[in-house]
């Protein structure tokens, strides 16, 4: 019976969609090794695109600020954490500032929060190596007690004056990289980039507009910081919703 066949076919498609959804949720929530392994095969491999002009401009920007002391954080940092990723990113992820591990390695998001960010990105087939760039609002480690850089747990959010001093670097990075989308991680980076006073729980999952130094309009999606997810795993579901939206937006640009 054609009618029955069609209904059956719709049911099977719907079941397949549910399984796909479950696979991705499992990856983000880290519940199931089988689905984790299954999902590690990327659905779409994106060819590497590199622009020597962008690289030259980014290198020059790094050189300009490598010894920066434009705010007090420059006096206590171990290494400047400039950013990392590809030169033509689908998404620029923006955090607030380096922590203990990042300060030692000179790389963004390399501690526990960074591991979770990598999982979150992988859940929608994004990675530092192929499709994103990761940077922070401030490039040097803000510490509660700057006399004890050897202490873990000595991190603090950057002060408004520190963010104001450092933001021009990120603005230039955005202008050079020209990402398809920006995803701000947490309240601090969202407020700094979007010049808003709204808290992250109020505005996450909604799209905003950022205008670059070259007057290009880039859509910004705020979501929770991975460190907040480590403290409160309940927030993972909201981040998963935000990542699905981001994946959908990216797919519309391909
Ligand atoms: S945080 Fe930014 S402005 Fe302050 S010293 Fe470091 S690079 Fe310079």
C-alpha cells in the first residue's frame, strides 16, 4: 500500500533524525563512548584556506603587541596569549582572558574549560585546526593576587580598564580574520564586544550584530563560557541549542 509505505518511510526518517540528534547530544554531554567514536568521523571536511596577506597582517599585529604593557596585566604575565586557529574562520570564539595554564603555554583555552570547548566545537564539526579561531578580550592573565603567579585558582575577570586597553587588539584581529560568525563565551566577553549590560542568561542564543573596523557586519551569538558548564552542567543543554543554531547558520553560508 503506497500510503502505508510513505508513513513508514516518514517514521524511519524521523527515527534517523532522533538518532542523529542523540548522537550529537551524547558527544556534547560525554555520555557514551560508542557514539563518541562514531561521531569522530567528520561529516564534512573543509579544505584549508590560507591567505598570506592575512598571516602577514596578523604576524605584524602580534609583533606590535608582543611586549605590550598598555595595562598593568602586562607587568605580571608569563606569556601573552594572542590567539590561535585558522586564518579564514567559520567562527571566532571569544573568551574573557587567559588563566593559569594559558599564561604558561601562551595558548587560549588549554585547561579543563578548553577541553570542554574542544568537545563543544567537535559536536558541530568545528576544530581549532580546520575551522575556528579562538581569542580573548584581554591577552594577559588577570590575577587576584598578582604577587603569586605560581598559584592555581588565582584567576579573576578582567577589569573594565584592562578590557578597554586591550580591546583594540581583538578589534584588529576581527578585522583581519573576517570570521563568518563570532561566538562570545560568557558574560564578560559578550558585554565587552556588544557593549551591552544584559547578562548572558538573558541574551544567549540570540543573534546580534558587530561592525568591524572595516565596517563589515558580523553576526554574534553569545553563549555560556565552558567554565560555567563545568560548574553547572545543567547549562550544557542551552549551549547545545546554541551550537545547533550556529551549525545551521554556517551551513547556510556553504
Ligand atoms: S592585557 Fe592587553 S593591553 Fe594589557 S598588557 Fe596585555 S596585551 Fe597589553
